[in-house]
C-alpha cells in the first residue's frame, strides 16, 4: 500500500503540458462503540482511503475520484478528470492556489490517543451507559451511549508546488437519554468532542443528558405570543450552520445569500461578533490548511454586528476580484468532492455575562433548549426561518419554570442578529460550530 | 466481485465467536454527477467506489468492519475485527451459499451508464433554459444531474447468495427568484431506481419549470400566520409527513429501545380511520425499492395502518428476532461503509374517497401546503416539525395568497388522528432520509389530506 504522499505525487507526475493537476488523498481509521442494556450494542471499525483529482485545462475543470486506488489507478483518475474537463465550460476563475508556507499544527495529532486499545473503548462505552442510567430514577434507559475516535491523514500535491500532509486525532462521546414519568417520555442529548479519548471527561456529558431529559418532563404547548428568547448553546448552534451558508462567498457570488449587498453595514447588534478560525487548536474544526492546501486563518465575519466579508476558497476569491484572497476555507467533505467553501471553527465570540445573568434579565421570556427541522425550516437564501423548539419559561430572577414543547420560533436572520441583546460567557463547540448562550429580543413563539 | 468460496471463508472467520448470523456485503458503485450553476457546467465528476463490510450479530449486539480492499487478507481482517464484538467461545456454522434471484424490481431499460456525458449536460441546459424562460424574475438556476449503478453482493451465514444491481437517476432544479430585496427559492427533484427512460416521464424542462414557478409564486407571499388551524396537505406532501411523523417511530429499533410513541399500540386505533398506510419496497422502479434488503431479505409490502388501526412495525432480522416477529425486509445501509439499520423504503398513505377540490372548498380557513421542505421527528416523544416550502392561505374554501416562513409542528398520534379527509389523487415524492449518520433514498406518497387542527409556526400573530 502506497504512502499517501507518494500516491498524490504519483498522480500529479502525469500532468500534461498546459494543465494544472491537484491530487488530494485521505485515509481514516475510525472506531465507534455503543452500549445498551449493559451490553455492547454495536462496534464499528472503519478504514477508508481514497483520492480525488482536479484537472484544469483551458480554464475548464474536471474531477474524478477513486476509493483505495493503486498508484496506477491514481494516475488513471487524472485521465478521467481530464476527460471530464473537456465537457465543462471554461471559467477564467478556475485555478489552483500557489504553494504557500504552512505553519504545522502537530497538536492536532495525539499519539497516545491513536494507541488506545479497542477493549478500553468498549469499557468506556459500557461505563458511560451504566453511569448514565444510575443518576436519576426517571432515567433508566438510554437511546444512545456511544464513544468513538478516529485517526486521519491528509495529503495534497499539485503542479503548483503544493506538497503537504498532516494527521489528526478526534474523539467523541454522545449520550441520548430517555426520561419516563407517568407514561410520558422525554429525551435528553449531550455530546463532546476532543482530540483523544484519553482527554475526555465523560461524566458531565452523561449528567447533562440526564438533566436535559428530566427537565422536559411535563412539558406543555404554550400559547402563541411574542416573547423575549434566550437560545442556549445547543439551540443556538443549529443556527450557525444556516449563517455559514449565507456567509459562503460561493452563495454570495451566485445570488444565493441575503447578505450579498450588506458588507460594511451594521447587520447585527453590537453584541454580536462571529469568527471563523481554523487555527484555534482547541476547536474540533482546526486544521493547518484547507482542502486545496491554503493555510487556515482567522476571519472575523461580523465585528460588533458589522458584516466584514465572507468565507472564501481560491475560486471565490479570484472571482470576487478586488484583491480578495482565499480565507483558507476551501473545504472538502471528503475525497469524493471538489473543494467548496466551508467553515472551520465557526463561532460566536463569547461575552462576559454568565448564563444565569442572561436568564435574570429575561423574566417573562422563554429559554430555547433545542430546535428541530432547521434543514427544512430555515432558508439561508431568504433568511427566513421557522423551526420547532423545546424549552422552559423564564421566571422572576431568571428562575427556570415550566417546560414547553410543540412550539415553533420564527423570524428572519437579520432580525434575529439585530435582536441580540447579550451573549453569554459559556462558549461551547459542537463539531465545528461553537456558540455561547444568546439573549435575543422578541421572537414569535407559535403554539396553541 | 468476490467468489463464493472466499465469501464462505470470510463468513466462517466472522463466526469464530459464534453469534446468530454473519453477513458479507460487497459493493461496487460507479456514479456520474454534473452540476450546472449560474448557467455554467461547473462540475462534472465521475466516481468509482468499492468495498466490503462484514457484520456479525448476536441478539441486538453487532460488530461491523469494512474495507475498501477486496483481497482475501483484507476481508479476513475485517471479519476478525467484526467478530471481536462477540464474546462466544464456540464458532458458528456457515450454510452452503445458494443463489437467490429476485423479481427485477428496478430494471433499467436504457441504462444511464451507456450514455455519454455530453447528452447529460444537454439535459441540464434544458433545465436551465426552461427555468429562466418562466419569468424575468428568475435570478439563479442550479441544475444537478446524478446517476449511479450500485452492484451489490450479499452472502449470509444462513446460505443466501444474492446479487442485485440498483440503477439510480435523479434530476434536481433549484431556482432563486428575486424582486427588489425579496428573494425566494423553489425546488423540484424527481428521482427513481431506473434508467434514462425515467426522464421521458419527468422531463428536464418540466423539472426546471416547476422549480421556477414555485420560486416566482413565493415572491408574492406574505408572512405565514401562527397558531392552530386547519391544514390541507396537497397530494405527495402528505407522504413526507407520514414518513417523518409516523414512519420513524414505527421502525423497530426505536420501538425496541422504548424510544417510540407507538410502542405497545399494535392493534389499537391510533390514527384517523381514514388512514391506510403501507411501506412498500416492491414498487417497480421506486426510489426506495429493491429486490432484497441490505441483509438479504426479499422486499415486501408491509401494511402499517388499516382504517387507522396500527398493524405492526418495520423490522430487520435482529429486532424481529428479539421481538418475536418476522423481518419485514427493512434493513438498509448507505453503503458498504455502514451496518444496515431499520428504515423505510417507499412509505405511502393510500388513496381515499374524497374529491381533492371538494376538500379545499369545505375548508373555511387555514393553510394549503403544496410543498414541504422536509422535516424531523423525535420518535420517543412523537414531536415532529416540517418546513413548508410552498404554502397558501385558504379563505372561504378558496386557495388565495401564498405564505412564506411557515412550519407545521405537532405530535404524531394527535395529528394523524386529526385527519378528517383523504382524497383520491395519489402522488409521490422522493427524498433522502438521514438516520444515524446514514443517508438513504426514500420514496413517499399520499393523496390530498386535511388535518382539522395543527399548529402552524409563522410570524404573524
């Protein structure tokens, strides 16, 4: 089996005159173990490897990929990509980035995490489930108690002199509980992601999953009203994906973003600052370079509510003109896809007020603890959204009151961003998006 | 892809620690995807994927391992890794592998793989041209063409040897319409397990036109009202609702984990008596159809509701064995990289007796839903939500102004019990369902339905 670097260099070596060729290869080894009723429920071992090749010839782009290729098949992918390029239309903005100096991020790979034996992971999953169902008499079952980890390597080479590799380790724990009382069932979710299972403190995750389910017992459907809203980090994180789509320069260039003409304007309130930082090593989305070998960077998208700009790949930067450079956000969903624009560590900058402080200032409002249907109910193009929600009423001095379910919150992204009154100090990452609790002015809450 | 002797050897290795059964799933998939965006062919990608997964099951415990490589050593390594999930001390038998031949549910008359890419690019141009011709307010068109041929081989320790090819084809149009500061979107994406003959019935131009008309219509929309009201769901859309709100909680894994609102309700009236619902993987060329499911069970038509009475759950082998039921052939996986899980195929509400036009005339006020953008359910609580991508007010029995930003939210049993009219006009809708990190093509279908009361989440109070 070829070394990843050799594989991508073998592909690039067959580049013809007058064409740009880039090969991206990745390999991943992943283990996931879940426990249920005191036994192993599932053990999954995944080993994957593949290559994706971009060929740009006469401004035309072609792509081809192959799973676990030999060096011969990697070279054949170049031939197929070249064929595909013939059918694409010329686009003068197609082009591969030049090689740049990259500052390595060795902290993304933890040798000791990569070496954890499977038996230890099995034990961890069993311990997680046993602990989770022992915390509260109403929570005797889990829907999911799972631990997993992955070791990944990436290599990129191109005719423009890019020749890069890096490795990373990731580990995660997920708990979904079922709380039952008088025939009613509620669920609670919690999740954490770190560089390695050896770094993971899982008890708070289990406790939180238990707490979030128990809190919802007895939930009722509220009356329709306009009320002050606080989004906790779980709920708020759901909106960040929608924002990332609207701040993607590719969508902006193609008339698919409501923010297209708003650069330089005060779009949100001055409490709202939004950052993408691929070099923030404690974030799950950290990486030294993006899917086309451009160094990751820090991009402040909103500063105190003012929209500064968008996330760019090499293509969108060239097409935007005006000296725009790639922000290192040419991301790939894997070797099967060409780089698009994507976020790395995409987060709302934390404020200074603790969560309890936000609650204390929102008496009569509702704390939203979860939202559902965001992929269908929020439109990153028009900015409108209406999503399902669960949460609790906020009483005097911020005391949390009755739980609420079967309701929706609806607004538009600009109205929501303008309405941000304060952000909490409790920044937390969920995969590559992170956010603290956010206090927002009034939103429409629909129920009865 | 793999000869029978090697498959038997891998199965034997997988049964090293015993268990109830083992299976090997081998796949080769070639695919073409072409994206036309901003009036340009932006991307033409061809892919070649292959791999094999080995699963070992005992009770509801399983071990799963896969490899991209199909050589003997890699497969035996995967078998050893999967078997490590079991703690048995005696190996299990492997029955001689005997070929089972399916009925050919998904035959492609004109396989997409035999056409050159230039022809496919031509179809996308048609999507673009027709969509732009609908209105000068059409600002952007994205067309995505996709075809794939998945060649599957399944070998099981109880002697099944199954080969099945699944051809897929899909054409999607996404259109952005703009008027001043107002931006709206429209989407249409018919799909099937078929060859290019599918595009004779669902022409690229028609796909572009429907997406464009939706986007342009929504430019005239007003913010949706909020609160409880009557909702008429157009034919096709009701199937999506049924899939999400009812279908997911009827999947046996949720039931077994006591994470389903329908647990313990088989044989009871837990839906309006107008509801007759099935999950049917045998529909010829259906987007969710197949001859055999992904653990080698013949596909079937499973009745879920008869006159509103729950008949049973959707099962795979592991859950059925535990619950003392028969598998319904609902084990599916995204690819060799995933173990099969219980999930739907084509999930339909069957036609009723009401005239769809009359259903609307009989509705004094409410919302008419003609497009759903998908939804989400919590199977344990039955709480679900759907985004309405194309909706209208109903005033005095007439469909009037389009509304935007609407959402339907409710609890599965309450809402299905509140259905008070079912039309005659059955229509299907194709989507990709996500569950446990796996995507699966699913079909759904329904006639026009009315829900007497459901919460609409809009902004108008």
